[in-house]
C-alpha cells in the first residue's frame, strides 16, 4: 500500500542520488520550487522504501502550475510497483495544485515511459517535437 507525503529539505540528498542514478544532472536546491523555505513537492513510498518524487512549481499564472523534476528510485526494479507509484505521484501533484486553486497543470517531458504515466493520469499532449530553451541570466 502506497503512502504519500510532502517533500522535506532533508530529502534533497536522496533525490540527488536518484537523479544521478538516472543520469539526470541534479538541480541545485535554489533551482527547485520552494514554499516558505521548504521544497514544494511530493514523495511516494511503500513501507520504508521511498519510490518516487516530483515537484509542483507555482507560477505567476493564477490558474496554472507546472509539474517538474519527477524522479524514481533506481534501486526499485519492480516495474509494476514503480508504475503505480508514479501514477499516484502525478495524481497527488494534481491534487496539490487543485488545493492551491489551480485550474490546470502542465509539464514538459521527453521520456516515453513517463509520457505513458502522464496519459494514464489523464494528461493530453499539448504539443510535440518542441525544444526547451533556457537562457542563463
């Protein structure tokens, strides 16, 4: 049986390990969404095993939030368990956004497996074949 909790800053080291294991460059703490100094996101776990986590970015758009930095524990090899946990994570982030008064959430992904989980959580493709562009200020 899965459980869900809000992320805590003490989870950061765990998340960095997961990002590295998944060959994703870990964002710095100041590059993650924070609310009142705490990371703004959700962790899904079963018993003592943390399975996956993701973040909700509150935007200046009153009706919208963005889901980002979804990552799974690379040591959890059971695909069915990971799939269920990821779908719960996505739905929990949607619920969190709704509790904040948001009307919709969006995300940008390229991982086909994650796209499948998002579609299972009732996301639709808004556009395809786009490229994220970033400028360091």
